[in-house]
C-alpha cells in the first residue's frame, strides 16, 4: 500500500527528528559521562547510538512495506552513509592503526611510546636524536568506546619508540609489520630469541629509519650479526645471565668497531679485557665507552681512551 500525501510529508520530519535525537544522545553521553560507567546500560546506549541510523532506515522501509520509492531510497542511502562515516570507518581505522601492536601485545612483547634519549645522550655530552613524529591519533566518537576497550591500552603501530623482544614469535611479528613502525628508535633483544630469530632481525633492523639503539642481553649472536647494524648510534651488550664472565667473542669486536655511526658502546658483565680494549680502540666512530663488571685494567682503559681524542671511558 503506497504512502499517502501526509505520510510523505511526515517522513522527512521524522527522519530529521530521529537524527536530532541521536545528536542529543551523543551530547548527553559526553556531558554526563555515561560512557565511563562501564555498565550494561551504558553498553546498550552506545550500541543504540551506533546503529540508530540503520534502525531508522529499517523503520522507513517497513513503513513503505519494503518498496523502494525514490524518497525512501535516498533516505536509506543517507542513513547508511551516516553509519559508515560516523561509526564504521572510525572503528576500522582505530583497529587498523594497532594491527601489529595488538599481535605483539598478545605475544607478551614490551612496547613503549615514551622512550627518552635526551638524558642518556646529554649525560655523555652527545647530541640526542630527534623525536620521531607519528601520525595524529584516530579520535573515536564517544559511543564507540565500549567496542574498543580491549585496545585502549595498546599504542598505535607508528607511535612505538622502543620494543623488548624475548621470543621468535615476537621477532616474526615485528618483521612482518616492520614498515608500520616508523617511529621505532630502540630494540632490546633478550635470551629466548633463537639464532633463526636473530638472523631475521639481522635483515630487518637496518631498515627502520629512526632506529638509533640496540640492546643485546645474554644472547650469543651469529657471525657478523653486529656488522649489519650500520644505522645505530648506541649499542648495549649485556651479559647478565649465562653470559656473565664469559669472554667477549673477538669476531664480534671486529664487527662492532667497523660500525660507521656507532657513538656509544656499553659492555656489561663480560670478561672484556685489555686485549679486547686494544682491538676496539681502532674504531673511528666510538666516542663513549661504558664498562661495567669487565676485566679491563686502568692501563687498558687508558689505551682505549687515548686512541681517540674525543673518546671518554666510563667505569661502573
């Protein structure tokens, strides 16, 4: 049964009234803080606000007995467009911005968005690296909050500045989504990453445009692994577990001293001795060396320091 003249006149006003009702509901949610209750009532209200345009479209079609007149069709298209642009697209963008970090968090990787290099470099008289600029965060409409609670504590991929890796699963995720980590400056690698995982990192780490530092903790790296870190300024080699007191591999020192951009090197826990210091002294780029828990004598320290006028040695 076709709509009569009065029904055709009423439909636009009904549509406008319902959209104003939704706008009023959104303002109420924001003003009165109903979104922060976390209750079932709040979830119901947010669900209603999200799908209200689609519900209105269904009501219009039902009134028209599913007959698509031009007026009803245009109204339904407008309502679907409102739903897509106001709710669906922001939700998709919000989730998409956390594609990699969501998986890394599930794999128990440690992510940090507020990594501060200034105090480290300033304390040694070196110029800190610039702070990367990440894309503006996607702002969600308030009624979508309950649908993203599980992601609210997870940073966006391009905001991560440091990451701690302790398994091959984490390494694999980082490698697959490496292009999404445009702000990554520091990578820490702990025992638990296998030789295969280290090989993967060897091919991936040189391609992070903002990467300036790498930490290796109690990990035996493959041959010439350090030689691939041509883009870093800081290298921390720690032997806190099974590596404590172990000799520092000579081939690793040869690779480290050849790094063209390496300015600060920290060695902790290894039996790093005077011969190792002499082998490292020919590096043309290392300006600061931090030695903790090593076997270097004052004589070896002086030889390492005197090899370059700008070089300063820090002990313990």
